[in-house]
C-alpha cells in the first residue's frame, strides 16, 4: 500500500483545488488550505501511483499557470 500527502503552496489554493478536484479518483482527495493545495492519496500498485500522481502534478501546474494569468 502506498499512502501519502502532497502539499503545494499557492496564492490561489481554492481555485486550483476546484480545478483539479473533479479529476480525483476514489483514492485521491484534494482540498484547499490557507496557502496551499493538499492532496492525500492511497494506491495498491506503484505504477498506478506514479502515473496518477504525474497527471495530478501536471494538472496542478497548468491550473496554477491559468489562475495566475486570470487573477
């Protein structure tokens, strides 16, 4: 079992968490904190964890870029 938490600092965590949240599978949970987007995860397979977290990080990076230009 692979479990963990990723915390990414952001000036706009609410908007970013709303952007990436709909892509969350049942083994991911994303929310906004005061100055960060937080995702907790749990996977049974390493390959699934790697590919899903890669997708999450790329989506978060893109959301941060879009939100920073929008705000």
